[in-house]
């Protein structure tokens, strides 16, 4: 039976975001958590994950934008902060990203994940989907194959019919375009990917009303990303949306909605 993977991104962005994600996992509302092991609070927040139900997958959210890196990156982050996503997309498209520095940083984030949880990630993706960008994707796939060969990798693509059924299909089309070829590259290294992807919206409006559209036309391993949270953090432009997502996910009958679309959840 096809299954729904409802993944809360950005664990460890702040203690409040991590606590909100943990509450949803304990309530049976999500079944995957993607972790920002780059964050200075990662080790402390990760202690919250110790007693989660075993069916909840814990993955690595490779972060190469907006935050302080774990390693010295004099060309990629000369002022001690990684570039914004727009700048990184442009640099990747021109093949001007210093991939040696990025490779070292990706490895350090894998190290940080393992140092705390003492196991490899169950899946690997990228904050703001950086893992699909030219050059960077090869590094992420190679590191995953070497360090977490049983993990699956986030594929941000879907078929045209599914994309057009989503809210804000322009965002979904952009992600699918950047992700083209990722699944084949992953398979060539013996890695699995999800099949089916949703969750894009403009971080405004009625999230509960939008959510059912994320479940339409599902793939056999249908990944829906979400960004629940609480509190405020300087520079977090979607803090208000995080709160609304958390409230909606607590309220929605996720399991029943999944079954109505032919999806197993939470397993």
C-alpha cells in the first residue's frame, strides 16, 4: 500500500521549533523529522528525540544557506554566514560554488548528526532543497551512499498532473525542474528516493484548508514537507506560518485523510 511520509523540517532551528515538532510526533501527527545538525543548539535539542516511537524516521536536513557553517568556508561563507538561497542557486547554475568547501561542510553535518544520535540518518534532504542543485547534489549523494547507504534521499519532483493539483504549482514546478535526474543519480549509487512530493505554499493563508491538496495524486512513497513551529527567532521569515501549521496539524485527522487517499499512515 502506498504510504504517506509527513515530514517536519527544520528541527533544531530553535528550541521552540524543536518542541513543537516533538509535540506533533508524540501526538501521532507526523512520522518523519528532518534535522538541522548545523545549528549550535542541535546537540541539546536532539535529546528530545530519544523516546520517540520507532516508526518516526529521523533524517538530516543538509543546510548550506543562511546559517553559520560548522567548518571554515572562506570562499563560500567569507563573513561566517552561508549565502541566501537565491545567491546559491545562481552560483550553482554557473558552477562557481567552491565544492571542496561544501563537501567538507556536508561531511561535518553528517558527523554532527551521528555524534549525537549514534546512528546514520534514515533519510537525507536539504534545507531550501539545496541538495538538488548542480554540483552540490553529487556531493550529497556521494556522502549519503558512503555514510548512510540505507537512507532514502528527498526527491522534490512529481508528475505534471500531480503538480497542477497542488497549491502554488509554480513553486512545485521549480522544485521539479531543479530535481530532474536526481532519482536516477541516486539509484545509480544504490540509494532510494521518495516517489511523490508536496507541501509547497506561500506560508500564508489557511494551512488547514490547503493541506488536503497535498495528499492528492500521491506517489507510492508520498512525501509531504511541513514546517511547524512555535516562538520567534531572528531572521525567521515564516515564524507566524510555523505556528499556524502546528495548530492545523494538531487539529486535522491526518490518518483518516491519508486513508481516504489510499495512503498508509503513520507506518
